[in-house]
């Protein structure tokens, strides 16, 4: 199976699991919150943090933006969307701060202008969100960057995944199994899709989880996921649509710990008597 190189790290079988802490819009428009979340991801050993980037006036219609929606940013949906959106100065600080800490960062671009925006920072990869896996214009623009492409597959049938792969190819791509409900119920996580994707596509397969807790994301690695993406938050009770499906700092710590220990847990598959067992064997064997 192919491997995908992101900066100085590789994603693929036999490589350490690539762990992405998705900050997304959980910063609630605050660069201070964003830096706190970057600190959490770095402290507990995540490989990268991910944001979301939109050109608000392009992604949403005038009618959608003018819809009533009360928030701390104002009384319309447009006030909310603009309030959550970081601009150049915020991303310049994110870029500087991540480089200072030594953690990778990239984002999901929701439109082609946002791809161009992110390329100003020479991001290490691009993520295609589940909502846009059928957006051929976006797929083609991301392909032209030559950067690694990570594709989420929530809300998608296999034919839609196949069509996206026809556009971007497999040479520099990671496909993420995903269910786009926040939080995802247990009977809709469907981790058995991971080996199906592995058999069908010659590229690394990841898992982007929105469930409560950490067990499914850890099991996803056992099922063959080479990369894991989870939303993170300072506090799951904070205002925001993604907070409830996110991991708080202690959850991030436990998830990274358990994933990093999995190779030890799984072993090499060879049944043997360990040195530590020999004195016990001598004492107890009848």
C-alpha cells in the first residue's frame, strides 16, 4: 500500500498513526482560544491541528446569510459565520505559533478562494470536508497544489468516493471513513467500512470520528486506520455546534496515549513464552 508524506511524517501501514486534532471553529472566533487548543494538541503528542476556512460570501447565499440567528456576534446567520471566520492576520499568527511549537497545521477549505488563501502559508496538506467531496471544482483546485489530500467521506455513497478519487488520484491521498452526525450514535459509526476501503483503494485509510468518548477511534486503528482525526475543545459545554462531539483535554491525552500504545498491545502475532513468564511457568506448570 502507498504511503503519503506530510512534511517530515508518513501516513501508511507500518508508520506511526498520524493524529489530527481538529480545532475547526471550536475557537469561537478567538485567536486566544485557538492557541490554547494548539497547546493542548502539542502537549499530548498530536501530529497536526486542523482548522476550517471559508470565503463566507461564496459558500453561503445572501438568503442564508440574512436568516435570523442570534449569537454573540449578532442577530443573523451572516453575523455568526463572519464572526467565526479567521482572516489573514489570525492565520499568520497560527502559522507562526505552530512553527514555534513544532506542530503541523492545515485546514479544510470550503471553496477555491480558501485554497488560494491557505496556499499563502504553504500549508502541509489540504483536507476535503465530507460536505464537498462531490465538488469537482474544489477537488481539481486542491489537486493542482500538489499537496497531500485528505478526504472525508461522511454523507457519501461508494460511487461518490470513487468519483472523487477519479479526480484527485491515489498517489498522494488519504481517505477518511466518517459519519457526519455530531455526535455520532454508536450504531452509525460502522468501523467495518475501514477494511472495505482498504481493500478497494490503494492508499492509506483514516478515520474521522464525531462520537462521544475515545473507544471507537482507538478500535479504528485496530481495524486498519493509519490516521485519526478528532475535534478538540476546551470545554464540551461551550457554545458552538461542534463542541459536544469534541474531546476535552483529558480525552485528547487518553486517546493519544492509547493509540501510541497499540503497537505494544498488538505485538507481532507469534505465540511464544516470554522471558518474564519462565519463572512463573516453572512454578505453576503441572
